[in-house]
């Protein structure tokens, strides 16, 4: 049995003592959301408090600054791919769901002729296209050597190490999106269509038998979650981890929507900000019938997985010949310096997740299980093309590709260790899209952890 650290025991004693102190508010909104979000994370040797301190005080500010650079703010994506699982071509008609391309004649020089920049709102389409042109030009001209290398890399796009079905960036429907001009936030997309996406993910792709009902599933009423968690504890650590990663991703997205909620939309303008009521609805222990704190704990599990991948990919970017190319040599060097500082910082984290605990034991059985997990996750990445809200689809595709890239990194340790000092690597490679998705996806997780601190402060005076 794992021993509880003195710090963990002290936290438990302090929590119990608070119940006896006159004037304490054990039923306060803050406690209902966060009283269980403390101490050790299941299947890990790390605790919530260590992550909060490391992320909020050290990593988040540096990572956020890196993601503002030209290289990391532009993501090429195909938002026109049809849903491969059901015949539903309807897209959300809500204004805030839109992602608007600039006309071809306004595409900045140096990008592919079929690539567009996006603005944020239809009403400000023209002026923001100009802003995207000024801030976001991406030069994708390639040397002959790099072109030859890319032909080799393309052959490995569907290799057994890829956990996602990536978009074809050469497709005329693949377009550049400026992520800073299309922030992830609440768009109004909800109801049966949104639930259909998440139900498909949870019910058909999380290794769950149909007889085991997921707690608080839409349309099923207040079903008891005890059977579900007994089942979850009884399955192998890999399948349990898979569920917790998906739950953590779901929680992270919900936190973003609550933190950037449309609070006002009138003739005087729009106002976005923190919606405390919405946060409580999703994560309050009472309102969510005990589910909310579990969801938040899964967010921290996801954080540890992606943080570990960040620490392991350092050798790939440290190679002298690796460039983050945007055709501005001075800025590209500065961006690479920032990137390496962030990666060295992630490597310094004291309590990393041990990925060797996954897919261990019998090699044949482990390989079979890994392939199962890979195919299930690839399926989830394809489900993102069924999301009706285009802005939600954009961020859903980016974050699933980012998590898929993290898994690819975690299980490519030997290939990364054997990377050549210079020249292309045919054993392990990350495309530009994978790099941008990976760092921005972790940026979203890091932001979620930081936002929890904001919600704690906002809920402190709410009963």
C-alpha cells in the first residue's frame, strides 16, 4: 500500500479541523468544488499542490508567451471534412461558432496560395484580416533538401506510432487559422448535438461495456455512479488511464468555456468573462452528484501525461539543425530559445509520471493492448470532424491531435534517444502541425490549471 506523505496527512488533518472551527464554511461553494481536489493523483506519485505551484508560478507564464509567437499561433486545419460516422452535415448557425477565412487575395505573401488567415468575428472580418496579415505571415518556402526529407516523412504519417488521423495539409480545404484571433470560449453550442459527440466518445471508445452506465449521462437521469467506478478500478491501468485522459480533456474544455463565457451580447458590445454559476453546475460536488471533483482530478492526470511528453521531447528540438521556420531569422532564433527554456523547465519538474508503468509485462499482450488504445484514440480524433460548431471543431481537433502527439512521444523513447545530430530523422519525426498542436494543447491544459486558481478565488465568498 502506498504510504501517505506527512504533507498529505497534514492537509487531511487541517481539513478535518476546519470543520470544528467556529465561522468555517464547510458547505461553501469553494469547498464543494475543490475539497476533494487535493493530495495524490491516482496511479501517480505526484500531488495536486505540487502541480499548482509549478504550473501557476513557473511554467504557465513562459508557455503562454511562447504560444504568442508567429510559429505557434498558426495552425493549418481542414474544417470541411465530412463526419465519417453519421449522416449529419448540419453546422451550428450561432454567430460565435464561426471561423471566417480571409479572401484569397488577402492571403499574406509567402504562404501557400490555398491557405487563408482567419478573423474572429464576421462583423470585423475585413479589418481583422488585415491584422492577421500584419501579425501572422507564415513563410513556408522550403529548401530542396527539406523537400526531399518531407517526402520520406510523409511515408511515416500512418505509422504505428501515430495516435491521430491527421488532416491532409496539402488539401485545398486545409486552411491556416490564427489561434489568437479565434480563442477557445463559450459559443452557445450545446444540447443534443454536443452530447452526441461526447456520448460517442465515452460510450463507444473508452473500452466501456454497454451494461456499465457512465454517471450523469444525458437522458439517463440520476443514475448511480458506484457501479461505474467499481468497474473502472477493476480494469487494467492502461484502459483506466485512457478514460481519465478523455475525462481530463473534457474537463479542461469545460473550464475554458466557463472562464471565457459570453456574459453580455447587446448593442453596446460583447463581454466575456468567468461564469461562476456555469462552473458550479459542472464541477460542484453537490450539483454534479459527486462527479465534479473526480473530473478535476482527471484534469491533473492529463496534465502529468502531457508534461511528461514535454520533458521527453527535448532532444528532438535541441539538435542544432532544427529550425522553427517563419522566414524571420532573428525572431525564429528567439522563439527556439524560448522553446528550449520551456522544455528545460518541464524537465526540472520533480514528480514526473512514470510511463513505464503502462504497457508493461508480456510483450505480445502489451503490444496488442497498445494497438487497441491507439486505434480507439484515432477514432476519437475522427469524431472531431462531426462537431457542428466550427470553432469547437477547430479546438477539438487541435487538442486531440496534441494529446495524440503526446502519446506518440511517450512511447517513442528509444527512437528519440537515437536521433541524428543533423539531417532528417526517418525513425521519429514530428510534423509542423503536430508540433503546433502539441504545444497549444498543453497550453490549454496549463491554462485550465491556472483558471482553477481564479475560480477558487471567485467562489470564496459564494455559499
